[in-house]
């Protein structure tokens, strides 16, 4: 689900849940590709810089809405969530059960 759609169609906390789960799945599937891209075009390439900006902006929009609704901790920042999720996905392949547990742990940590 696209972020714009989440912001319009989902309540604030379900939007956060769906965004974190989608980001975790995205990061897990792109793990091998990311390493190849960094090697081919460099970490600071326009492509990767743009991708980071889109992901960060999307995370910020969903989290800000959650903060306004009082369901996300006030001290949580988009880069925190992106780093948590990205870090979880870089440790190797996650099976579906582990992905659910990791998602639940991240969500519990950011919930107000």
C-alpha cells in the first residue's frame, strides 16, 4: 500500500503498523540488490539518495500523523524507524514468523 493511501484510508496506528511491515518486507527483499547497487553506483548516488529521501519522507508523514493522534511516542524520528527496520533486514533472511516478531517488537517500541 502506498503511503498516500495509508494516510487517507487507514487510522493512524494501523497506518504505522502497515508502513513498518511494508518497510520491513521491502528492506528484506532489497537486501542483496542494495549491496550490488552500492558497489555499482556508490552509496551517495542520485538513485540511492532519492530512494532514501522517499522512504524517510514517507516514514516521517506516517509517524507525524501517529504522533498527532497520540499513538506514536513523541521522541520517535523517521530515521530511527528506518534504521531499526533496515538493520533487522540486513542480518540475513527472515522467515515469516520471525518477520512478524521483529515487526511487533519495533512497533511496541515506538507506540505511545
